[in-house]
């Protein structure tokens, strides 16, 4: 008859359980499917045991064993939970093949940030929802990272942990929560400007000795809603001046090392044909007439004939136009007492969308013109309309009603 093993308190130890005779810590040994040994440790055998002085409180050994057995019974890969957050993220990103260069650059930025964080070197099984929230709060409060930066980081961590759940490494995704309820959204909303503000800015650009050369381009951005990357990517062949249309099927991008490249539109819906209104048509006519052919026509990924070139006869990119806008806006505000809000190429796009919404354009038509993949993005513009917009719409409807009433009276009198 075998002798039953006992701990220092004379309690019978079960299979796999043992106690270190030197320090009194309890140990549980088990094997995975490859017969590789693994261990659980605790200073307590049962939950009711008194914790030794100076030791950090933790689950008792038998509580840990019960959780382990439950995980194994439910098919949870308990060893998978030992991988670190960083390893999990790298494992997830390895599956993201065929993404756009801009997306890949974003992934690299997130990886660079995580590599320097202690949080990223913790095993994923140790990460709970509270830990995830605390990490994101730390990024904002201590590291002073912006909401958009944290949004990008969580945008990688959340799906990475989702794969851990799908692969049975974890039971629950600790990042499955609403970000805006955890950290403060301190990002500056790029609001549309009013028609009057747009008129003032365009008038200033048109009359300024230096910035007048950018007038046609800025006017087009305000009156087409083009993304700036779509705008700078325009070539001669994208314009059908006979039928007054603009073909949008690519964008011009720039990498951090300065390399320029052509990319497909942001979404499938971004590929579209846009009609030119007469004023936009006139702007393109002047741009084509004033474009001086360079000695060597630059070609990028098979595309040539770019409408907008820099001083070195190379295609201008978003960064150039963002600088033009910034300096022109700063000059305007340094001259006039009544300052304008920040105006950027994206503000032009948002202003165009808002003005079309205010004019009563069908949301589906506006979705097509903007190249939005989801109608919800377009409808969000309508939800940003305020009290003044409501008054104007009511007055417009009242005017239309009055005209109809007047027409009926004229008919009855006749």
C-alpha cells in the first residue's frame, strides 16, 4: 500500500500536487498533448489558507487547478495563453497580407509603439478588460498620445485578441469595449465652414499675389469633394473635357521616405465618374492651359501627365497642398480681424458634402459623389446640421409652399 503524500499541515496531496520543502510553496505539475511538463504555483493550497507574510495574494493552487481543468474540458489551449501581447499582434499582422501601403505603414507604427511598452510583453492570459482599459488610459494620460493614435493601437489589439478567442487561447476579448467611454476624445473635429467663410477664403486666395496660383485647385476641392490624394493623382487622361466628367480610379500617395506611388481608391465606392459643373470646368480649362510641359514628363507606376507639379516638375502630393492651405489660412487670419476656422483640404471635402446635404440632395446621390462605401458615413453629415440649418430649411419649405399657394390662386382667378 502506497504512502499518501502530505503537506506541512498534514493534508493529503492529490495527484500532481506537491509542496516545496524549502519555502512551502505549492506546485501542480501537468503535461500537454506533446507530453511537455507545465507547472502551476501558489502559496496557498486551499482558498481558506492563510497567506504567508510578505507574499502577494493569489488564487489557491486548487482554484487554479479547477480553472485549468475547466479550460481543458472546454477546449481552451492553455499554452496559447502564454504568448505575449506583442507575439499575438505579430501573429495577427502576419495574416494581413495584400493591404495597402498606407495601412502597412500604420501597422508598423503600432508595432514600434508596442515594442516599448511593458504591457506588450505580458502573457495574453494575464490580460483582463480592466488591464486593457488601464493600458489605453496610460497611453493618453502619461504618454500624452492623441485619441486618434490610441484608436489606431486599439484597432490592432482588438482584432488580434479576437483571433486568440477564435483559436481557443482565451475565453473573452479584453479589448471588446467602446473606446470613447474609456478615454477622452480630444481629437479636433474637422467641421465644414459656412458658405460665407468659403466665399471670403476663396476671394482672398484669388486676390493674393502669391496664393492666387492655387485658386483653381482650391476652388475645385471646395466644389467636388475630392479626397486630396485623389486630387493630386489627377492626370490629363482623367479629364473628359468634351463630356465634362472626371474619372476617379486611383490616388497618389507618398511614403515616409519620400517615395511616391499610385494606390487604388480608398474603397471600391471611391472609383467613380464625377460630373463637372460649369465653374469647375472653367477651373480645369485654366489649369490645362497654364500647365507647362516639363522637360521630362514624370511617370509613377505607369501614370503620367499629372496636373499638379511642384517647383521641381515632380507631381505634388497631399503634403504640399496641406502646406498651401495652412500658410494661406494663417496669412488671412493675420490680416483680418474676424478670423476663419482652420481650413484644410479635408475641410473642403466636408464643406462640399455639407452644402450638398443642405441643398436637399438625395443621400444616395451624395454617397456616390463622395465615394463613401457606407451610406451611414454620408448620413452622418446630415446629423451634423444644426439649428440654423433647420431654420433655413423651414424657410425654404415655407417659400415653396407660398409659391404653390400663389400659383393656385392665379389659376382660380383665371
